[in-house]
C-alpha cells in the first residue's frame, strides 16, 4: 500500500504550500513541563538542523513553548530559512510564571502573540497559524476567528488553521472562511478527548471525518503519547513483521490512514528523531491496515 509523500496546505488558494508528509513538532525541545531552556541545548539545535538535512520542511511551534524557547532555537539553528521551509505556530494560549497554561484568545491577545512570533522567528509573515481553542474561554469563538482572518488580510498570516477544535467549531469556521489545516490529537489508539497538562485535549474521529470530507490537512499532535500503552496490541505484531518499533508503525499507520494526515512527532533525542524519520520508509500493505483496523 502506497501513500502520497507530500501534502499541500492551502491547495485551493493563491499561496499553496507543499511539504513532506512528515514534520517535526518542537514541544519537547524546552525543559521539563515545556518550560525553560533544553536540558541539552546542543542536541536541541542539532535536532533542528537534522530535520532540514533529512528533508523535513514543516515545523510546528508556539511562542508559549518555553516561553519563546522553541522559536529562538528554530531561528538560531535554521535562519536564514530555506525557501521551502514552512513554520507553523499556534496562538490562543499563554503560560503563567507558575508554568500553568492559560487562555490568551482575545483579539488583542492574538495580535500580540502574532507580533511576538514574527519577532522571535525573525520573519515578516507566518505561513500557517493555528488558532488554539482553549476550553473554558469567555471570548466568543467568532470574535477570535475574525481577529485571525483580519491579520491574514493584513499579510501577517498566510494561512489560518485551527487546533484543539470540536466538530461544531470546525463547521462554524468553515462558514466564516478558509481553514487551511486542523491540529488535533489523532493516533492509532487516540481518537477521543483526554486531559493533559491540566486541560482538555480534544481528539475526535468526527473532526478527522470533517477534514476528509472537506479536503483539509490534519496535523495530529500527541499521536504517539497515548498509542503505545498496550504491549499486546496489534501494532506490536505489525512492528515485529517489519522489524520496527511500535512508535514507527504508529507513524506508518497515520501516513497510510489518509493522505491528508501530516504527522509531526516530537522528541528531544536525536536518535528518536532518526527513528521517526525511518518510519516514512515503511510501506504497510492493505492487509496490514485491515488487520490494524
């Protein structure tokens, strides 16, 4: 069974972005609790350089990783950026000095976050920005989205996407404007919502189905976090067949599940990055996919 090796974000716009269908998520680069400098700064920089050397041209970041840590590392390791590099950031959240995760989704908050991303990444436009929906917000959803589309019209954002959304929120946004991509949890054993970092993490099969129906790329995060608990599951059996790790097969399953999926496995270890990259070369058969279900 084959899969498309590239994916196009904003395919129906004047500014389509085509990238390899394996990206890198930077969330694990900062210190413990996604806070402060990396435990091994040299390794963190080498990981980013290796992504570029290995043809990975989609990076997922956020200015509240650190704070600003991942953005600064990206700039240090990769600036000036290659022409085909797509940096995707998220707005809608912030961090407290106690390392808590807060809501930051008022129009003025979103604008401040975009300006900060532009500064820390040293770029004049962010190619893709996901509006991160934080459950419990008191800001009307449409108000936040209107602010995103306004900054897109101003040229600060090329493409607008969504993160951590419900089916209802995604459908509502589709009526307001173009949705370039969706970043929710999605993995072999992770297709439901759960709690992590003191907040609700939304992962719903229904969101994936809407993306497929509307030809919207899905950028799954935490795709490995909750998929490898059961040592007797079917993924382990397929891993033995290919002499691969369960994590590699989970990534291969994502790549074969639908051509709209763009996995962004994150790690703070260079050897794990190289293992994840090798998953791109695994070709599961139709029988494998039917067995996995």
